[in-house]
């Protein structure tokens, strides 16, 4: 992979003690933006590498552009090495259960004495409060934070089909870190930053909480909601495919009617305004369904493409590998999987000055950079050899 110079976080040094999704998300975003991220793994490697089923994609997706060092943190020498790395770092990231890092000698209060400029990011289930010592997962947060209730049909809470809260919690962690780096420019001091699964989910529910405050009516689960627009759903096509179509303004309504030659509808006062159309949705939708059934999926999308109306095919994740937009725009980046094989995965969804963030370093093998990192930190080859024979490093 080619080296990308001049990235926004070039020169920022980060030590990462993470596993699963939430913590590694923080690290991969910062790494994609140019930070030097060292992932500290236990001897034998992060267990996330060995997950199967729905967890098989966690490590490949959230650990590119990082270096890997393996340390036995339960040994005195392993902990000393960790402290040495942290002493020269700008940021540390961790997402282990409450109290775990303190027991290892890697808690915030311990490390701020070592490096008062350190920004210490903890990714947790809950922020401070009665729940803070509970164990949480993405699914736990979705259930108790209202997202599963809003996603499923009434009485059938359903988690979202991706680790949306893990990733969102990681994104909020990144925001906190960047804010803390900016504040450190002014104060010269680091600080502790925390983000959480539960509060991230509640933030997503804010619009529904506000809806209740404004209307006095609780938001219904999405499948049972009263939509703000009459035409805003998935429609069937004549070749038994599906396309989502939305008409979300009076201007779009006129365009829709003109392009589908529906002069009788556009001139019908019953459908003049968005509110009129919502109130007569049961009358309008069967008409629209009948119209769309005249087209194949590709024909309908081609027609909608030229109208400027919002539409979308119903896409499976595996189809995204061949998406023409992603492939033409650099929306996917190539990675080599440890053990062999190449994959394409989503790039960071950001452009800066017209530039997307790419891959500088492939996914690291377990402890791949251990010796190089130790050499850079003043360890002799003889010392490194002894550390390895003593089981301090992998």
C-alpha cells in the first residue's frame, strides 16, 4: 500500500487497548485520518481476530492502518513497556469493562501522572450514573435506548441490522478526542474523554422524544408510524423487484405527476398539498402502486434518475462490492487479509479538499510490528530477544 502524506492527523501518536467494534472504530477513524496508531494485543492476539459468524468481519473492517504489538500486560516488564509507549503518546483508547484497566495499572488516574498531556478515551456501555458499572453490548443499548422498539413492528422489538451503536459510540469518541486535542493546544493538558453505547442510542432517540414534547403523542414504531409524506415507501415492480421512492415536497409532487403523465392527479385539489396527500394516503398509494407495476426495476430507476426524485434499490451488502459509484469514486479500499486473500471494504466516508482517506498499512498480523516498535523506543535487539523468550512479548 502506498504511503499517504500530509494527512490531517499526521504526527498524532495513539496507543490502543481495544477489542470487538466500538474501541477499534475510534482507532480506525483516527488512523485513516493519518494518526500513528499502535494496537496493543495480548500474547496470541486479540480474540476478535478469531470470531466467527456475524463477528467474522469485525477485525478486517476496524483495524486497518494500525500497527500491532503483543504484550503480556500482567507481567511487570510488559506493563513497563506499555507505560513507556503511553508516556510518548498523545491519545490512549480503551474499551474494556469498568475497572479492568485500573487493575492492570493502566487507569486514567494512574497514567495522567505519567503523561499529563495524555488524552485518555474510554469507550463504555454507560456514562457516569447508576448504570455505569453494567456490562453493555450494542444490542443491550439498542433495546434499552429505544432503537429496537422504533425499528420493529409493534410488540416485536428488532435490533438494527448492523453494529450501528458500536460505530456511533466510536464516532462520538473521535469527536471527543479531536475536541480534547484542540483544547490541549490552549491548556497544554490532556483529559479523560468518554463516550458510551447507551447515551449514543438515546441521542438517536432525541427526535422521537422531541416529537412527543411537541405533539403530546408518543412516536410509534417505524413500521406503524404515520409518515410525514404520503409517498415514502418500498414499491413492487413488474419483474418482482423492489424500489424505495419518496415524494417529500409539493414541488416533487408536481415533478412526479408530470414525469408519469398524471395530469388528473396534479390538477386534483384533493392532493394539492403534502398534508392533503398524507390525509388521503389510502386513496393515493394504490394508484401509485399500479403505476410502478408497469415498469421493471431498472426501467423505474432510470425514469426516476431523470426526475430528481429520491429513490433507492433494495440492496444486499454483498452487492456493494460491485456498486459502480463506490468503485468509481474510491468508496472501497483494498486490503490484504492476514493469511492470504484480498478484500475491498468501505473507505472512511469523508472527503477533505476532494481527497478520500486510503490505506497506508494493511491489516497487521498478530504482533507484526512488535520488534520494530520496541527498537524505535530504545530497546536493543538482545533485550527484545530476551523479552520474547521470557514471554513478555509475542
